[in-house]
C-alpha cells in the first residue's frame, strides 16, 4: 500500500472525528425516528416501543458480531462495512413511505451501526497504556455525548425547517464523509506494523502511578460485572423514554423544534457528568456510586415521563443525565480497562446496551397490551423492571462479598 504513516496522535484525532460524526448522524436519525413514525406513519406508544424492541433485538446479536469482525479482520474494514450499510439504508429510507419498509430500513441501519461503535472504541483504546485509559475513555465519552446532545437539540428545528426527509439525507451525507476519512486513513497508514489497523508507533508506555484505590485483577472483573449489569438497565430507561418523548411533547404542547430544545437537557447533563467523571477518578471501583446512580435512575425516569409540569420534567432530566452518565461511563471504562481484545470487549459493551433496549421496550409494550386501560402502565412496568435491576445489583454485591 502506498502512502505515508501518520502519527499516533493524528490517528487518534481522526478516530475522534469519526466518532463525533457518527454520534451526530445516528442521533439525528434514531432519536427523531419516533417523531417521524408518529407524524408520518401514525404510530402510537405501543408501535414505537415495538420498533425499539426490534432495534434492541437486532442490536444485541449484531453488536457482538461487529466487535468480533473488527477484532478478526481489522477495524478499517469493519468501519467501511458499517458506514456503507447505514448509507444504503438511509438512502432507501428517504424514498420509502410504507410502514413495513421503514421498519426494514431501521433494522438494516441497526445492523450497520453495530460495526461502528465497537470498532471506534477499539481504535480509541488500542495501544494505550493503562495510565492513559481514563483520559481516552473520558475524551471518547465527551465527544459522542456532546455531539449527540447537539443533534437532539437541533434535530427538531431541522425536522421542521428542512422537512422530515432531512433525518435521512443529512446522516447519509455524513456517512459518505466518514467513508472518505476511513479510506484516507488506510492510504496513510501502514497496517502491518500494528494490530487492529494501528500503524503509527505509540508513545512510550507510561509507568502507572500506584493509587490507594488501584483495583487488582479480581476487583476489575467484579466491577466489570457490576457495570455490565447496570448499563443495560440504563438503556432500558433511555430507550423507553426516547420513543415516549413525542407523547410528552404533546402533553406540554411542544412543537418538534421546542421538544428538541427542552427534551435534550438530560443529554447535555450527561455530557457534563462525563466531564466530571473524567476529571475526577475517585469513583473508579467504588460500589456506592453505581448503587446511588441506579436508585436515581428509577426516580428520575418516572419524573421525566409522568411529570405534570414542565419544571418537574426538567429537574428530572438533570438527575437522569447524571445517573445514566455514571452508569454508562462505568460500563465503558471497565470494558476498555478489562482486557486486550478491545473490539470484542466493546462489542460486549454494546451488546448489553442492545439487550437492555430490547427487554425494556418489550416490557413496556407488553404491559400496554395486557393492561390497556391503566394510564401510564408502560412507564410503571419499566420502572418495576429498573427496580429489579437494583435488586440484582445488590445481590451481585452481596454474592461478591460472601464468595
């Protein structure tokens, strides 16, 4: 392959760029898909939750597969596959109007997404010494969460001003740009010099400082289990709330643009939480933080979706953003810090997100089906599921201490 080897710093910058573009494109499509289905396909809460359940089911199996492919065949080929599939799916979606066709577009798009996030996590963490892992995980979280928040904030305005088709063609254009970046990286990277598509020689490994709360190998495995348990429940809450936002917006008489402005608050708070947890490592390998975040997750979830006044919903969003920020950060950090097969660990992390998405939406739509006359039954059923997650976390902690 002709080309010059880029520096390690340039490679990481390019990967963060790909990550930010991916966050904007995926957020613009998926978060606003439910406004599209409500306004164009006349979907209600049950139909939107069913759509989320299908998304979660495909994501669960495909995320692990995407991570495995990146580990087995290389990160750049995996990214090209993922971006190409997403581009083709969204290009078709812009011209299809039947509900069944849009469901198929979403499922194909979901399969493509699963080749991107585990791979990007792999490229961020590969060849990094342990002492730099908190920094890399922090930057990764800030980039995707910040851009996702912006995409939700402006998505409603784009939805209104540029038309509903913008949720297809804007992400599609972004994926074309991402493919160009990946091809450029391949042309300027000597792939054979390092695993997983890394070409440049990394900086000399740093000697990790010995901290009082430094976790040994056994403790890292235990906390990885804690995080892999709690993160699906965070996505139970997130991906039950997102398809219900159009209903919340209707209750408060918010147009799509104003729904984007008000209902994106928790996304910005999550980004702020990521910054806090990046700069302050005192939460690493401390159970109390995960436990508290899980309790707050349940209460804030109810507050967001059942609030009768807008100010209550806004306060609940602040708490929700903090809790999901810590839970997600824990899962990603412990996954990236827990082994050498980074793309496979990233695939497992993403697969657990898909599992939570599937289970939460399935519980919500099932409750609505069996008890249609009970107001807010889907919300209460999912809240009960979140409480089960809290009980499971306590049990896992007790089992860890007594084993």
